[in-house]
């Protein structure tokens, strides 16, 4: 039985029923076991004891993990505890579903192999989990998009499959390694799993199934990863990078310059790029850049439309949701629509508690109220918590933060810069550059987008 979440969306009257429903979905998961068996050739259901726990991540980014898994003992039986951070569950349902299957794979293998599973290198444990949960394509999208947002060379994530320094970005290479093995024959990954469970060395199996030495096979797999990622990026990546750089340059010159830049043909070029490159890893960020440019240029409705698109459609393939929510608030604020600005920032506080944007709002605005799912609940909600969905005041940002509404001239506006909301220009494009590592990646509010496995077991 899961703990009742304290996340606002799960509060009564929606919790614990909602959490239990989600949990039941996790448990009644014959389909998910079938997916794993189909992909890995191993029946895991009878070997798996899992307890699902839901808890809030709070304001801790937790290195971007959506869930953490660890071994515990219940009635003297080893059991895997999968702890989901509810913020990700509610904001990224597709990612949540994938994460369940991913963790079920870990749990099943632990049930079958016991502690030797711990001794396997991470690339084997995580690669099989991503492959087994049919998450390779989305993982490719998310990891590459995060690198692009962070202004890093996306090819740079390919630092070697069995590179000992392992972060969540490396899960992409791990999974592509098994995709490569799959190209050698449709049953190769299954054979790998079956022999692994019998206790054979992963190096020996890898070599045998590849018909080469371990090192030769690894070199070929690494080359496959480079080819696969290069193909996913294609020419379109360079085209987008040029547009993005011009976008940064315009933003650093202010709102008027952004408007000029858009009017000079950049708007159409970005729109053409988006139309021609649906499914490209940079697509959500291209949408974000255009939406943000609209907001800088004062074309707020168009800007918010693109940010809303990101929130509604791009979850699971990028980590820009909190940025999109934040910029909706900034946009309303710029228009002096404090009611809608506060509502948007309230949603940011409620749903993206780990975002760096959130930190500057905590204690200054209240989170939005729970999301109602049915008319009945909506009525009950209105009666029982009449003020929870109302703005806190007509202008709490102005009143409680000592902030000013946007000035009369068009460029400097109220926005978040660095560590706190202040009067000034919109966040400069430079916010998005010069970032490194997870800490750096969060500078643009980009909570590293991966999830799971933050435990000794992977
Ligand atoms: Zn994992």
C-alpha cells in the first residue's frame, strides 16, 4: 500500500484514492510483464516482489531521478521498494509508465539473480532496463534534447558505453548497446539475459553473441551509437543551432531586437524548421525558443500557445515543462495580468517543486490547488476549499515581493533573473549557455529529465 502523497494534486478528496489507483495500475501489470518478457525473453512476474511508494521530491532535484529503487526486507523476504516522486508522476504520465516497467525489470532481475545483479556494470543493468521498457526512442529524444538545451554538443554524451563515470545521460548509450546487439539477431538480447541469469560473465556472453572479442564488440557497438545519434540529429540540428544562436544574440539585445529578428524572417524559418522536423530531438526546444521570442517581442498569445503545447504534448521527450510553465507566468506578468500570472506561477509551485524557477517563488506565492477530475469532485472542491484556486491577491508579486509591474517602455520587464525575481530584463539568453553538469543544466530551469534507479542497484 503506498503512502499517501502530500503532493497537492493528490490531496483529499483525490488522495489516497488516486495514489492507490495509480498503484493498482502498477500492480495489475500483466501487460508490462509481457512487454518485459517479449523484449528480454525472461519471465519476471513470479520473481518480483515490489512495494510502490509515492512521496514528494519537494524542492530537491534528486539528480533528476523520477524514482528511486532499493532493496528492503518485508516479512524476512527481500522486496524491492520503488519510490516514485509524485511531481514526475503527475506531470509526465508517459514517463511514469515507462519508469514503472523500467523498475519492474530491475526488481525482476534482483529476484532472479540476487546480489550478483548488484555487481553487474551499470551499462548492463540500465541498458537492459531501457531496452526492456521500450524506452530507447524516447530516451534518445530526451537525452539529446537536454544536451541541446544545455548548449552542449549532443554527440558529447557518447563517451563510451562502459565508461565508468555513469550518469542518467549514459542510459542512452547503454540502451543503444543492446539495440546494436539486437541488430545481430532478434534473439540475441534474450539470449544475453538468459545466460546472465544463469550466472555467466557479461563479458563472455557479450563476446560470444557478437562473434568477436569483448573489446572488438564494444568498439563496434560504440560506433553504432555514434552513427545512430548522428542520424537522429542530422542536418536539421545544425540548421536549428544557427537559429538558436541568432535567437540568443537577439534576446541579449532586448525585446525590440527580438521583434526585429522575428520580423526579418526568423519567425518563418523557425516555423518551417518545426514543420519539417517533427520528432527531431531539438523540436521541443525549437518550439520553446520561438515561444520565448514571441513573449520577448510582446506577442504574448502566440508565445503562451507554444508554451502550452510544450506542456501538453512534449512531456516525456524533453525537460522543458517547468520552463514553459514559468514563461506563461512571465508573459502574463509582462501584460500586468497578475491574476493569470499568479495562477501560472501557482501551477509551477505545485507541479514543478524541484525547478530552479520555483525556488524564487517559495514563500511568496501559494501553490495552485488540486486538479479535479470529475464534476462531482469539482463541486466538492469548490465547497470545501473555496479559496484554493483563487489568486492570492490582485498582485501578490507586486505586493509581497516588492516587485514592479512591467515599466511603460517595452524592453525591460519584470522577470526572473538569477536567484530571485527582480525588476529588469527578461532572463537573458545567456542563462541557457555556459552550463555544465546537472547543476548547470538546471540553470535554465531544465530539471534533468531522466528518471529512476538512484540506488545501489541501478
Ligand atoms: Zn534503472
